[in-house]
């Protein structure tokens, strides 16, 4: 009997998040006192992998950490979510990445990332990583060229490629490499220009089959070649912290597609989960809280 093709590969960053709750974002030259501080595992890739695995989808993380306590904590957090961490690279020469996050009272954030070991992640992964994979999800807090190398290998192994172009791509998207692009409004503007909403066939214009544009409280739009735009509204939520909501969205959407759901159902699940994530503090920590509540 043929092996079931059902796992999700997540290629991306792993960080230690240092979170400061602040009364406001500091202006240049201003010194502020934080209201509270906390630390937790984060990173766009790690958050996405955790969110996907917590949905019960078989998820494998391809990322890099330092040979340090932050790296060990990240591995433990990912494994607690059910992520297969066997492909993780442990660098002796670079420390685990660190993200310095300010969160304001309205839940908005600013993030500055020190890449550390994320900068040495390689896309030249062993062929065994691709066994039984249906989708690969990539984000860009790791070297862009390595992400594209990984995407090329995934495609060669018959694995569909989803790119969460966050942070924004610095160059054009290679044509025909990505099946699904997941971006927010700022990221699609930097790829397709600020008049992107006027483009008749957005997927063809950016060289992919499908584009999902997330619009925060205004919901999500799905653009597919030859199909009218489909909109999924967001739920009304009490926002505490928006950190990692985009990662929650991407992870849950890809988890659903990997399990065989259609796009509409995957978007519905992802939109609802991202809204719930905004109601809790932290990124990955919010996903664990959701799981506890649902247990
Ligand atoms: O998207 C949220 C994530 O961005 C945080 O966890 C932080 O690590 C930064 O990478």
C-alpha cells in the first residue's frame, strides 16, 4: 500500500522572545519604563510549526538554534507542541536568535530581531526530510536564498510550497516556485505595488497559483487564478496582543490544507484561530493557552 502523504514541513526562524509591555512605543531619544517583561520561545517559523502541530497535523521543523539554553528551551517548547525537531541544526558558532518585542496596551507591537543562528540555516536539506510531506511552509526571518533553495528542493520532491513572505521579500519572487503566497497588506504592496488591489489577476502577476492577503480585523481575501476573490471575515475579539497572530494564521491554514481540507475551510479555521491568539499574551504561549482552554 502507498505511504500516506500527510506531513507539513516548516522552514523558518526560531527565537527567544524578550517581551516588554510598554505604555507606548518609545520615540527616538526617549527612555521608557516597561510595565512587565517576559521571555518565551518564538520566531515566525517556530510559532507556525507549533500552531500547526497543536492542530494534530504531523509537523517537522527545519530551523537553527545555538548550542545554548535558548536553543534547548526552543526544542522543548516545539516538542511540547508535538513538532518533530529531528532536522534542527544546532550551531556551535552562533547563539539562538533573539527578538526584542514591545507590546502596547492596544495589543500592537514592534519587533527587532537579532538573527543569531537563523542566519546559518541552510536550505540544502537531506532528502529524507521530504519523505511523506504534502506541503512546505516557509517564512523569511532566515536567509532568503536558503529559503528559495529549500523551496526548490521541496518542489523537486513533489511537495507543494507555501511562502509567508514575512518579513517582506527583498527581491522578486521566483516565478513558478511558490504555489501559495500568504502575506499581509504591507507585504503584498511591497511585492505587487501599492495599487495591488486594482490588479485583475493578482496570482498571475506575482507568479503563484493562490494568494492569501490577511487584513487584521477586516478578515482575509483569497485570490486564485480564474476564480472570483473570496472573503472570510474575522471574528470580533478583545485584542490583548497581536504578536504571532500572523504565524498562528499561517500555521493553522497549512495544517488544515495538509490534512486535506479545501481552501475555504482552511481559511475559516485559520482566521478563527488567529483571532483567538490575539486574545492571549505572547505568540507561541498564546497557542498553548488556547489548547489548555480547549482541553
Ligand atoms: O511573528 C512573531 C514573531 O516574530 C515573534 O515570536 C518574534 O520571534 C519574531 O520573530
